[in-house]
C-alpha cells in the first residue's frame, strides 16, 4: 500500500459555475419559460464558453453553439427572455447582440453538476485538509468547449468542461509514472 501524495488528491474540476454576461432577466425573476428556453438551446449541445470576467468562483461570459455559431444570449434576446444590460451596450462587442438568431432545440434531463462535492473531504499524509478539486485558472478572453450540466437560470449554471477528461488522464499518467518508478518500500505505509 502506498501513500498518496497530496498533489494527487486534488482532481481537476469537472464543471465550472458560470453566468451569461451582459444580459439580465426581463422580469422581476426568472420564469419557468425563460429557464426552459435556456435549457432547450443548451442541453445536449456542444458549446463554447468565452470568459469575460470572473467574480469569486463564478465565470461570466458568452455561450456559443459550436455547430451553428449562434450566440445563446442572442437567441434568448430574440425570444424576449433577456435584455441587454446598459453597461454591455458600451462594450466593443455589444454589436454582436444586435441581430439575434436562433431556434429552440429538444430539451433533455441533466444530472447534478459534477465536481460540486464538499470542499474538504480528502487529507494528505500530513493530515492537512486539501480541497478535492483544483481551482480553475481561467482569464478573460479564454474559451473552452463545454456542455451544460446543471441549470438554475441563465445567470446561474454549470458548464461541464469537455477537456476535463484530458486533464484527468494527464494527472493519472503523471501519478502512474511517479509510483511505477519507486522501489517497493519507497512512499509505502509502514506495516501495510
């Protein structure tokens, strides 16, 4: 039995909390129709999320349907479920909201967001608490392919990163390389 190094106890985050940037609800709160429309145009679709900013653990940005190139915010705007925030009108890319296009697609059921487990369940050999998921390092302008894995509303949803399996595979390969290179007693638990 080998001791697991603390660097291998943290997994790459499988989903990130996101919010559409530059739009807001047209009503006092999100209607079921607005939430359903967002689900219809995003679930079971490969999307690209472009980060515009991060506030705390939430990434704000724009969603684009990869196969059609249509901007999700534009589709919701055309359907009357969102409005452009005044600060967004002043942005250089605000023109991309001017002529929305899109069509609803078939909705599917979504599982709970992967990677939303409690933050301190693993511990290292020193007994210190370590988070089970690595913090995402995304900056404004970055894009990543994703699918929506959980929706509360268009300003509160989770994107399942499609590159997460590649990151996890790289971590597994590094771990195998490290442990396969050790002698039988190195990094082993005593009396195991």
